[in-house]
């Protein structure tokens, strides 16, 4: 009898009843034969897949059990979705997979494939190895017992039979241990190390996904694009491959993906409505329409519900069928054999044509959304019971018994045996250590090795002036930027991008209008002509997809440099930076990384192009993303070395960098007076790159006058305004030091403290907003360090930036800076 939720007990009871009710087979079928006369799967393979389904189910039950006494921290399960075992079976073990959180059976099958490929695990290493005191219950003790040779007759009345007492297929117990470690937040969990319960393991090509539904789909599309691009380079022999300098590109600590790989990503039916999902479908279809190949298999596991909200009848099929450029396949996830056959067809289609497809897999959801979900609040008892009747495990059992491969009794014995093994592993992992110190938690977040980064910059310099000099001269048309005279900020970034492209063979620059046009501000001008449309390309107009392409490309081994046309438009896609990019190393302990330098044109003060959307001055949303690097170059001679540092850090450490370029300074030439040309700067020749290296988190300090009276701490447009204000103050006999932070994250704390202490009077000039602005971080850093001098802030008003001259009402002005300094000095 059902209570107000489907409990593990209910599910277990129903399963037992259903199996007990199966009629005994009249005749046994040789498991080496197709399980039914028209099936492609053999009985033995179905038994293997059934084991994966059982293991997954038992993991769900174990998760609830662990929760019941406070030792488990995750109860979202896979029950009802175990048909995804068929999808895994239809794929290659090396196909990168970004999985839905109901992928227990998929994960077991993938682990099984990998274990078979690598052979038996060495004793003592296998997660399936059994402690001495439990050796009487061997788990996964070796390769699966071979099925009888074809033609061997197995009689229905023979005791045991092939289903009953086989060891678990290789890899399954190990997979179970992985999942259980995730549930108990063990620091030995193989991918996130106790930071989250995810499906992921580098050797299984399973890339961890976050709980933010559908946010992994734009990344999957980016990966598909990059995998295909690298494959083509491979087949034409031009891929840098082995010849690529270590660390010159991206992505994975993982070896490169197989050339014929396809990317699989799965998600629920409610998720198809999410903006990230629609972006991913659209981008895959858009590229397909242009003839570009993106081998991605989307798998929609449709249980009809998103927590309590029903997908309207027929909506999922209608919407998936209607996606342009994406081939539609459908299967019943309760029918393992047919689901497998359709999945094989879909995967083969994607692999052959290198084009996107969606597999719509119908499933049920058993035991509610998660442990605490009282389903009866929103579902009728009859509906819940109907789902139980469609339990895919019962479906597979019915198939096996109907085919004569096993009896219901044997399969129940199998269920219990698997359950026993899973419980035992659960008990073992209970006592494993948890993450126990802040440093342990954050260790993989954003590794920083500044010495290696500096060395990478020095190596790049050596290449550019040595073996790469010829290619460099050619790329710059015989006139390298150091010989073209002083450059603007935009020209300097352009030159540094070109040098980056020359030095990093896997680097690609892309975004809206960056290719043919060369960027709305001309920053990427000429790059497409020099480096080709495969490396410098226009994307469709969707920031989520642009970032997703970057994320996937980084993961696939490239060094992506996407551009976001305006800071305001980063905000509508910000989750791809915050939730996806910045978390990847954290949730994979560095096994996967998405090196990326996101160029963003932003901040205010544009002449003649007003209004908030092109003058957005809000960076708060970036500053609290753990591990993110935020660079704001104000001057041409900082921009180039800072960009080199970001590229090197991305390549060396997998850093996610936001390179925020002040639009208003792009073409600025003068500092104090019209025509003085003091905001221009020559481009450093490669021989000077090492000496001019700008490490992450180091500020630049300008002394004006005696530099002893007041310290102005600022960045971006504030640098120019502050230098001008400092000149005015100097005329009044006030000595100022102007500190350009250059890096908003990590803040140059040591430089801030030193320069603040030097005068004892700090004026923070913050062109972002008073609330949530950069100035808050600077003041907090001073307080934390015990600074006892005077401090004031000049910051933007808490407002969006209005059009026209009204903008001056809310933005920091030179006058306000001068006044602020005078007020400080008057105290
Ligand atoms: C972007 C986002 N919004 C809300 C949630 C909270 N949430 C978690 S699962 C879920 C329902 C997802 O339903 P579906 O995609 O059908 O997958 P199912 O759980 O049914 O397998 C919701 C709303 C989330 N994880 N991510």
C-alpha cells in the first residue's frame, strides 16, 4: 500500500511482487543468442545491462538509507530512468558524456565498458576489491562468467542458471563505490572529491555537470564543435597534436578525445524549456544550417515532470521535433532492447554525419523528485501507481524471463545480491574522510602557479623572437607592431591577440562581429584575414552560446578567447561563467578544466554612445565568483602584457579570465591635453616581454609630485581621471600616488596596503557602483589588513547609466576626485 510518497520500501515491494508474478519460462534460451529473435542484444548483454540497472536502483535505495541516519547528503536518484543503460551501451566508451543527474545506470555501463577495455583491475587497486575480513563475499571478483557456448542447451529446470550467481560485470562495483562516495561526501570520491555529488570520472570521459539544469548543454555544443574541428585538423595532419607544446592549449588534464568521438549530453523533459537548453539546440541547429558539423547527441529523459510541474502532453515531442537542424529519434526507456536499437541508430547517425540529433527517451520517475518530495501533494495515487507499473527494471526482467534467459526467482536473487554488495560498499565508504579544512576545499578551485606562468610568457617571447620570428613577421605583413609607433589601447590588444594566435596554435577568437568586421570597436580587425575563419569567427547572437562554445572548446583542448560585445550582455549569460566555467576545476579536482579568456568590452564614459547598455559599470556579479581572474587594462602598455599573462595562465593553470576592456579608452590618445599623445604607448618587442611581464594581482603605481600626501586607488577609466586630478593637485602642492589595480580579482592586496600606508590617506576612485562596487573590496582589504589611516570613496551612484549628459550625474568625475582628495587632506 502506498503512503503519501513512494518509499524505498514500496518500490522494493512492488519489484518483488512483479518478479514473483512472472511465469516460469517454458524453455531456457542460450544467453549467447539474441535475447529475442528480432533483437540485436544477446541475452548475456541484457543480463549485463540489467545488472547496471539493478546497481543503479540499489544505489538509490542506499542513498535513502544513508540519509535516514544522517550519513547521506544526496537523494536525487535514477529510479525509473534506468533505461539510460541502453544509451551508454550504444555509445563508445570514449565519447565525452555530460550527464543528467538520473544517470546511475548509464554511469555503471560506462564504467563497465572502460573496465573491459583496460582488462582486470590490479589487485588492491580495484574499488571492487574486498577487504580481507569480507573476502567471503567477493565482489566483482574477475571477468564476468562467460556465457555458455552457442548451442549449449540450458534447461529451464537447471538450478541457478546464468543469471543467478555471476559476479557483477567489471566496473559496476567500482561505479557504485564512486556514487556512494559522492552521496556521503567522501573526499575519496573520484571526481569532485566530496565537493558535490556528481557523475563524473576522467577515465570514463564523463564530465561532471552542475545541478543547474541544462547549463551543461551550451558547453556540450561547444565541445562538439571543437571535437570536430580537432578531428579535421587531425585528418589533414595539421593538428598540432603531439607537436603542441605542453600547456599551449587547453583543456583537459584528460588525454585528447578520440577523433570519431561524439558528445552526449542528457537532461530532463522540463529542462528542454530552459533558456540554456533552447540556446544549445538553437546554436547546434544554426551551425548545422551553415554547414558546420557538430556531433552532439542530446538525450532528453522524459518522465513527464519537472519536480511537480507536468510537461504538457505532447509538448516535449513537439518542441524537440521542431528544432531546426536537429534530427529527432524517440524510444521507450522501459524497453531496453528497442531503446538500445534506437540509441545505436541515433549515435551512429551523429557519428557518421557529424551532425546533431536528439534522442527522446520516455521514462518514469519513481520515488518522487528527491528524498524529501511528497509526491501526493501534486499527483494522484493512481498516477504514481501507473509509473510503478512501468518500472524499467520490471520491463527488463519481463524480457529476460519471457525470453527464457532467466527465471524471476533468479533475477530477484540477483537483485538481492547486488543490493547486498551495494550496501556493503555504502558501509565501507561511510567512514572515509570528508573535506576537513578550508584549504582542502578550495585546493582545486583555481590553481595558480605564477612562476610557471611567467616562464610561459618568457618562452613565448623566446619563440617570437627566435624560431617564430619569420611567421610573426609574415603575420604582421612585415611590420610587427613594435615598429608601428605608439598604439592605442584597442590597437595594443589587437596586436597582443595576434601574438597570442601565433604562439598558441589552439587559440581561437570568436564572438559577435569579431570576424569579418573585426569587432564593433575594431579590436579584432585583421585577425580573420591573418589566421583564417576557422580560428577567428563570427558567432550567432547569443552570449550563453558564445560562452558555451568557449567552455566546450577549452574542455576539448583549445584555448578559447570569446568576446562579449558589451558588459551589459555578459549579465544575461553570466551563469556560464559563474556556474559552469568557474566550477569545473572545483568539481573535478582539475581533471577537467576550461581555460578561457573572455574579452568583455565595458564600463562607461563613452562619448556619443550613451545609455546603460553600452556603458554598464557593474562588475559585482563577477567579483564574487571564486577563482575567477578579472583583468582591467587601462593603458596600452599594460593591456598587451596583461593579455599575455591571461593567455599563459589559462594555458598553464586552466584559469578562467575575464579581460574587461574599458571602451572609452579604446581609442583615447591623450592624457592631459589635446594632442599630447600620452595615452598611447609603443608595443613591446618580444625581447622585452619577460622584463615587462605583469603577474596576476600586481598593481601599477604612478607617483605624481612628491607622491607623499595622498594615495588614489583606482582602475580603468578612473586611472586616467585620477592622473589628471593628480596633476591638478600637484599644482596645489599636493603629492599623489595613483595606484592602478589592473586586476579586480584577485585584488592586488599587498600593493594596496603598501601604497595606502605610504601616505596614510586613501581615496578610492571606483567607477563602478557604490553598492557592490570594487571600492567595497578595496576598503575591506584595508580594514582586514589593519590600516588605520584615513579613507574615502568616490564611486558611481547606485543607478543605471542614463543617456546623454545626464550620465555625468551618476558617474565619477575628475572634479569629484579632486574634491575627494582635498577633503581627505583637510581632515
Ligand atoms: C536552472 C535551475 N532552475 C531550477 C532548478 C531546481 N530544479 C532542480 S530539478 C528541477 C526539475 C527538472 O525537471 P526535469 O528537467 O524534467 O528533470 P527530472 O528531474 O524530471 O529528471 C528543478 C526545477 C535547477 N536545478 N536549475
